[in-house]
C-alpha cells in the first residue's frame, strides 16, 4: 500500500544523504540576458497543445472559482460553496525517488496531474458566430476544435484570445475576465465574467455576422431531485441590456437550503436580436441562430439541462469591425458548512448583500460597462505598458487571481477571510498571509480590514499575542506575529492619512510588546520556542525568525515615532540595534545565517541549525518592502543570498529530490527551483536528533518562499539571480505543463504565492507613505528609460523616467483616483536645478541631496487628479 505524504518521515532513518546541488549552474549567459528583454505577452497556442490546462480566474474577488479556459470557454464552476480541498479534489500516486506515495490535493496532486478543462465543464456555456457572404454561410463555435489556430494571451486580469482560420473571412478576438480595478474592492468583487467579442472582416466584401452566446441554467445543478422543483429561464430586457436569468421554481421548501440554491444569468449589453429561453445548441446549427422563445420556460425537470441563448446580428463592411459584449453572472449566497466557527457564516457573502440575484449582477455590469470594464482594461494597459519584461510582469501580478477563487471570502458584514490554499487550512493564517504582498498594494482596504477586525481584534490576546488562525487556533505563531506588525505598518503606509494607525496604535503597541518579550536573554534575538510557518516549534535563536522580529520591531519604532510615543520608540530602537549587532555577530557562520541551538536543549529537536535555509534573511526582505532601509550588515546579507543561490538553487531539482525524499512535489525532475533548506556541509545530523514529518518541507520548492527570495535579491542588486529564480517559477507553470495561473503549495491558489508582487515592487525600487505624501522610485535596471505602474492610497498610474547626459526627466501619470504628494525621491547625484510642473502649471519645489538620491519636496504639496501628469526636470 503506498505511503501517504505525512507518513514518509515517521520512520525515516537518521542517515542523511549528501548535498548534491551543483554550485555552478551552467546557465547560458545569452539566455540570462534574454530575461531582461521587453519581449511580448506570453501567448499559448493550440498548435503547440498548450490550451488544455489553462484556467485563469475570471470572476470577481471572493465569488468562487470560475476559470477562463485556453479556448475562451468557462470551466470548473466552483461557485456552489464546495468545501472539498482544492479546485479539483483528488489523490494521485507519485514516485518520490524511493517509493510510491499518495499525493492529496494539499500535497500537490494538481501539480503532478493538472486538471483538464474538458473534464470539468460543469455548466454548458459558450459562444458561436455565423458568417454570411455572397456564396456561403459559415458557423463556428469559439472553441479549440473549430479553428485552425487559437492563441491565448495571458495578461491577467483580462486575457485576449484570438481565433484564426484561413477558410473563415473574419478574425475573432475576445477579451475576457472579471472586473478588476485596483483600490476598488467593491466593484472588483462582482460575481461575473465579461466577454468583449470583436469580429474583423478581413475579406474584400461586406458580410453579415451573427454572434450568439449561451449559458446553462445552473440553479440547483448539483443537488436537485425531481420532487424539488423545475428549472426556469426568464427574460429581462431594456434598451441598454438583454438578459436571461436561470432560476429554480422550488416545490420542496427544504431545497432552498441547498448550497447550490441560487441563480445564473447571461446578459448582452444592448438590445439583442433574438433571445431563446430553451436553446438546443448541440451541435450548433443554423436553427440555433434563428429560433426564438421569449416565454418563461417551466417545462424542464430538475435533472434536465436548460440553456438560454442571446443572439445579436450586424453587417460588417470590408475591413470593418464589430463588437458584442456579454456578461456571465452567478449568485449562490450560502456559507460553507465547515466554517461554522465563524459568526458571519450564516449571513452570506458581500455580493449577496449587494445584489438580489444573478440578473441584478448582470444588469449592473451592463449599465456600467464602460466604467467597470473600461477601468479594468485601463489597469491592464497601465500595468503592461512598461519597460519591464512581459513575462516578469505577468508572473509577479497573476497570483492576485487567488482572491478571485474560492480561497477567499468577503462576508455580508464586510469581513475578509481566507484559507491558505483553496479549502485548506483555515483562518487567514498570519504566518502564511504575511508573505503575500499583492493584496496590500492593490486592494489595501481588504488588508486593513483583516488587520483591524481580525488580527488586532478577534485574534488579539490580553498579553498581546495574535492567535495565528483567529477562531481556528488558540496560540500565536512567532513569524505570524512579526509579519502582522510589519503589515500594520504597510497598511498605514498605503492609507491616505494616519487615522488607521491612530485607531489601532494601542493594539499594535501591545502586539509589539509581546514580540519584545520573546527575547528571554535580552540580546535582541527572539529565543522563545513558538509555532512557525513550517508547522513546528523550534528551540534556540533562529536567524530567519530573529531577523523577522527585528524588522517588525523596527516597523513598530517607526509607528511609535509617528504617534509621538518617544519612550516606546526608544525601547524598540534599543532592541533593533542590539539585535542587528548580535545577529550579524553570532548567527553568521562565515557564509550564511544559521539557527543557533538552545544552550540547554542543543539539537535534540528538529531545527535548521547549520544548514542553508531559504528564509534566513527574510526580515531584510520585508524591510525593503516597506522602506525600513538596511537593518544589519549588508555584505553578510548578500553573502547569505549568494549561498542560497549556490547551495539551494538547482537548474534541475531531479537529482536532489531523488536522494532527499519526503518532500511534496512542487517541482519535478527536469524543472528548476530553489530548495527550502539544504545541508551544504554534509553534517551527519543537520536537522537535529528528533526527525519528524516536518523535515519533508525542507526538500521542497515552494513558490511563495522563492518569490520572497527573488524580491530580496532584486533589492540587493542581484538582478540576474532574481530574474532566473522568478523565471524558474514561470517556466514550471508554463501551460504545456500545468495551469499557469495556479501556483500550488498546500492546495491550489496558495496565498503565500502573492509574494510575487514584492519582486515587482523591488524591481521598481518603489516606496510609498501615504500619510506623509512620500514616494520613491529606484529602478533595478533600465534606468536610462524606465516605465512601470504604481498604486497608492487613493489612486494609481504610471511612473516614467528618462536619463541623458544633460538632464533627467521624470513623469507621474495618474490614471485613476487621486494622489497627494509632498515629496518624491529618485536616483540622482549632484543636481544643480529642479523644475516641476503639474500639467503645464509650475509647482514650487525644493530639493535635497541624500548620497546618491535626490529628494524633491513640493512646498505646498501636489494633488494629482485622474488624467493629470506631474513632470520633474532635473539638471
């Protein structure tokens, strides 16, 4: 009988295999240089068999998991409050190098055997076109098998799918995805997918075109029995929209309690040509485009399929274009039964509070289409209109799609809540979610809610400890505690004023005092045994935990200074200075930072000890995310990162995981990755005397940790290594292998992977402090001509700089909202003059030199509004 993952180390021998990751990586210098190139959007093709695994989260935030497939059809449909682990629960068998083991969803089953779109089409949905020329009529569905080529351009949040065929006189381009507007957490949480379908007449004659979209009535799809009721499709139509809502007429009152009780809807933006409440599109033929049934359909039994369709027609001149806009929406407002510890679970979801049914959702989007989808596309255009490589922009952003899966919820009382991975490990876990940098930058209001309502509210103990899973635990985790204090500082920075910090300062101070108290011997290095993210309690002084706590106390110091709490700021400052000195002196083995054993316990228990651990300088990585600057010795920190590259990064993990068995399969033979923890000195008992199942973590490649290291390498000037590591993850998730949009750890769409956005932050050298009106850019490369997006407290836009021998020019283009700026810091030495304009109006400014950086201070501040540009000329 194959062993399960958590049994692998229960009987592991003490003999430890030799370290076998080659120090020289053998990477082609030309390939490394290519990573810097702008390139083009990653495009997956039918002709290369790259579409079958693609599943881009295409609904709103916290609205279930609806995937946009590689050929443009929706699949998976995890909208029915399913509490099974993973997007496609399963157990597979995998040979780990020594034996065959069972791998569950939480162990990486979907990494080994990715879900296939064609196996998970729970609901019938799609689009078809009919083209009439002078001599023929062509009917094609928008699906892979009907076209010579289908190309999927993977630019989250809206993909572009192109359908081409030499025998068809039109090219079809579809742009599809959920509404996604950074800083607008409400309108980004709409349970709907938008399709903008463009037809381009490439022939030399006028043609007639029809586009039909259809959607199965998904109400009670999973549970309904014949006696429960009948399916109904209903038309709702006005000048600005045409919709067919799929509902269920309930005969059995108990059926209303089912988790799939709800509605679905297909909406066309505008007045449609024909509507059919009982369409039969299999196979799609001429009748499918011409039949119409505007009556409410009540004749379908619970087990029968009922499909509604909407058709629109147009004449397209030679070389002309036509666009049709559709919305697919859903509404299933039932909480998960397994979350019964949460008071909010019976109240339903935030989208259920906003909309009464799926029809109301579709109508709202249709009536506000230009604004909602327009701003979605504006963000997409702003983000990808950059000098950074396309592939890099894609990989660092796309993990924010985790919020648009069943991994997160927003309850009717506005509370945000998340798993670690889909339906796995409860409680918006502090020691996992603290790695995620994306949500705090793109949707800061959601992070502020978790900090104030949960971490500093429900989870805060009297002694200042933060229960790391809130209602689902009873104890703090040391790394989660530190990470939460750092996030409090980030959430304060990504606020327009200091009110958030003022409201929460006493709780933050309480939590920081708890952290300070975990240094038993007063050397500035945490040494109290507590839970950490590797699910163990380690003894001694552990570099990655010590450093993370130092960073957190430094953040507490900064917050204390802003609150004019000088006494507490001084306490924190003393701790930080002592801790930084002692960490550099006592936890550095000459090459990297280590785990110093407890004097009494020694190495009796599991630990990292003298090994090379992936998070060893994580605190400094966090410091760069929130502008805390350099904490401890720069050269020792860079040495530690170089050691991680030398000892932990493998261009092919195959030889390593073959000999170091027991880890979960998040990187397979032939794939590159950075291993969590290695034993480069080949010590006999590197991880202590008591080997427990948690040792398996050390042999894995978990992308969230890898992203954290990549972001740190980027900040330290190790751009080659940062790009290679990020590209390693990108290549592991290439569509020829598995779903590019689902980075897996403990289950699917793992929250920690949102650390990827941190690498984008450090590539831009971006810092921001909203209450101070401060912003900084220091690009990691392409300094002569650099452009990238940014987000702030109340607005977002694009930053651009140009260098020449004579002068520098810097632009801030505001695309959305507003931006208050009092000072801007940029890279410049020996500036002679500075001229500032808002649009064409001069702005009074001073400038001050800080080593190699210049700070431009606006005497009266500058308020940028949407559409305005701030220009700074420096000579």
